C-alpha cells in the first residue's frame, strides 16, 4: 500500500459556487478534535473510490481531485490544497476508504489494523506435569496426551536423571494382554508422538543415542506429585 501524488490540470470546468451571504457565527461550536491551546490548520477528507467505480459514475479519479480542489478554492480562496492517491495491490480487497486511511497513516485506522494483524502474545507459564491427575499442561493449555503417552512420560519423570533403555520401557509399560506391544524399534515412534505433543517443550524428553531416553527437567517445568493437592480443589 502506498501513495501517489496528483498534480494535473483540470479535466473539466467547475461551475462557480455562490459564496455564502451569511457570515459564520462568532459563536460557532469549537471542533471537538482540537484541544484547548491549539488551532486547526486544515483538515483531511478521506474519499474511498477505485477507478472502476469512478468510471461507472462517468468520471475518473483525476477529475474528482481537480474538481474538489477547485471547489475548495472557490469557497476559501486563501486555502492551499494537496492531493494524494492511495495505491494497493490488485485484488487486495478491503473497503476503499480503509485502504486510503491506512495509506495516509490515519492513527485510528493504524491502531485498528494492528489489533487485527497482531494476535495477543500468549503468556508462557511452562510445563506442569500433574502426576496426581495424569495431566500435562503447556503454557496453561492441556496437552492431548493419550493414557499410554502420559504413562511413558511419567515413567521417565519418576526416574529423573537416569537414562531408560527401550527394553525397560516396553517391559514396564506394556503387558502381554495389550492390543499392541511395541518392539525396541517401534518404541521410538511412541516417543516421537509424545514429543510432538509437547510442542516447544519437546526437549524435556531427551534421546541418548544408542541407549534410550531420559527426562531433563528445565527451569520452566513443574511436577505435581500424587501427594500434592490438585489445583481443582479449594
């Protein structure tokens, strides 16, 4: 989005407009946008219309600009005018007047635009591994772990600092009656799925090459043991 200045000769004459016969009242209301101690030096009129709409109306942007400038000159001969055209990529969409306001850096339009484009920053609260409720929260949101994925994480957490080999994980977490019992190769798939659901905190489950897996506690990791009261109880 950008601006293009307009400086061209009038394309058509403008019919003279009679000057007002009644002088403005000395007690006319003060502009609300002008704080006390300042004075108004001019104004901006945002006009939203693209070239195709102007053509449908039997005119063009250049003619509109020149006729508006001429009208202002007739109403107030001492006034000075400057015109600029707001440009946007073809097919950008949006209301024409909003495009103009953004291009001309209108404060209210800019503030609204930033609110739409910049989502609020999510406050990072870290990882909470709640052993008592078999739940993991990541920055306040519950991680969608399956029962087996939580059991796998819990097994590593309760053995913090020790590297657990794949065979121990299989023998401890899977029994003969289970529908699926992984082997030492497919256990990596289960760990990979667990780490994917941990998102930005996936490295709390550390791979020890050639051996197995280990839980690495970070400063932003909290563990609630079974003896810790659940936060849902008051």
